[in-house]
C-alpha cells in the first residue's frame, strides 16, 4: 500500500474562561457560579483523549498503516488552560502510540491572558515547539468590544516569554474590519505584531458567523466593505515589506515558517481528530484499486464526548462526487495552488472530472493554470478568485448541492 499522504493529529480542548461574541468554534465558558465548572476537568478529559486516540488508531489501523504523526495541533477553546504536565501526557501518548516524526511540528494555541509567567518554558519541556497566540488586536477598546479578557501588554509579555523559552516559532492571530476601525488602526495592529517578531501572522476579517451573539446583535461601527478592502490592501503590503509572504488566504509567514499542520489540511492530507467536536480525515487504497476517503466527527458537547468517545465517533465516507469540492475547499486557499497530479493522487479521480469547471473559471479570470517543473501544471486562484473564493468553490459542488463533512 502507498501511504505517501502525510498524517497529522488535531486535538480539541473545548473550554475558555469566557466565550467571545464573534466565536463560532466549539468552545464552552467556565462557570465560577457552578461548582465543578469553574476549572477544566483536566485529569478526566486527558484520560478521555488518550482513550479516543487509542481507539481510532486501532479501528483505522489499515488506513493509518505505518505512518507516524507529522504534525500535532492543540486547538480550542483554550488549550493553555491545561497544565504543561497534562499537555506533556498527551504528547507522550502520541509518541508511544502512532508515533511522532522526528521533526514533528507540535503547536499549542494560547490566549495571552491564560498564561502564567514562565509557563511557556514548561510547555516547551513537555514537547511543544510552536505556539499560536490569540491576540486579535492591540487596541484596548477593540479588545473590549470583541469580548477579549486580555490586554495588549499581556500579549507583549507572552511574546517575550516565548522568546525566552526558546519558542520563537510562534503565530499571532489578528483581526481586521473591527468596530470603528480605520486603515490607520489596522496598520497599528500590524506594526504592534511585527514588533514582537513572530514567524507567522494570521490576519482574519471579522465576520458575523451564524449562531453567534454578534450575528444576532451586530456591533455598531462596523466599517464598510470598501474600507475593509483598503485595510487588507495596506496591511498585506506592510507585511510583505517586512518579509512575511502570504502563503494562504489569511496567513503570512517568514520564509520557511509556513504552518506545517495547516499545509496538511490545505493539501487534502490526512489527520486524526480527537476531543469534543473534533473532525478527522483518512484515506487509503480500496480493494477495487481506487481510493477510500472517510471523515470523522466527535460530538461537540464535552460531557457527551467524555461518556464514551468510541461509540460517539461518527465515520462517513466521502463519495467520489463530493471530493472535488472537498479538495478545492482546502487547496484553493493556498496562494500557490496545487499540482494537477496532487488532485488525482489525493482524491482518486481523473483530472477530466473537474477540468471543464476549471476551464470555465479560468475564462472568467478566477483561476489560473501555470507551468510547473514537472507534470501538467499548477492551478491556483487569481487575486480576484481569492476575493470571491466562496463563489468559486460553489462551482465544484455536486449537481444535487450535497456536501460532506469538512474540518474546522
């Protein structure tokens, strides 16, 4: 069997100190007014995670094959609410179970306000070698309106601790298009982030996601679309001037520091997903010579997940007609796009299945086809195509409009 597709691991930690009004991730606020809910159930949750990992590795041993985990991403919620010893226990279990690649990237998401001084040194000792800091903004009023509980000084202190701990490979999350924000304000946030010397800056447009408080009651002062577009233009240019290359729709990195875990997602690679609400994807050879692609999802509610992660897990086959959309949903996020041969290897489909749609989108200036050093060339979204990426992706949906599960 050919297991050239990389295998990663996503681990979800669903608790936060408070729930931000824009957030549609699977996160649950701690409750000081409810006994037992004022802190994370660290011991029981980690035990459940390890059981979940062992169960999935056993049930999907054929598809996993001899692959080791190439990247680990601990997301949330706020994984840094868990102690370094708990995080180390999880990493040790991965190393002892499916195994870790020698150069595995191991990322921990952290909110600046939930980190105690000096703790990053302990996370590094536990095996973490990359961190993603949820700064969102350096403007005090913007942080208040976003419901963030940290200050800009706490973000600066966290960055200093990261450098001191030898964890200089870190990402800073920023938002733009914030209430009352103008171009100058967006640039100030970029300048503040650049001063902390991260290896990556993720720059997201604030969106009103369905089901969130912001969607029900939008904040006042949201900038007009044309002003938001101008913010993105000037901030992208400033990032480029400082050596940050845009490699994905919302991510800018210094050379050699693209997030390896996200690249697995965007190249339609494989990943196990453990934790409440976690998604996964596996693929491998079928008996008929084709490729099987399956996705998994765990229940979002932590208590339900902890009762029995093995029986709660749902696996679903991604049928052939769903794979073009699934692949493009990921691969077209990359500014360099993808090789035609990668589409065929990862989906098991002939390029001619999607070529008519690709050619139609090329004629509209939304996709481009460039030469590559080997093979039949590379497909990528044009700048206009990235601006209207959702409309581009809709062209790859099955005719009946159905859509399979996809990762967060």
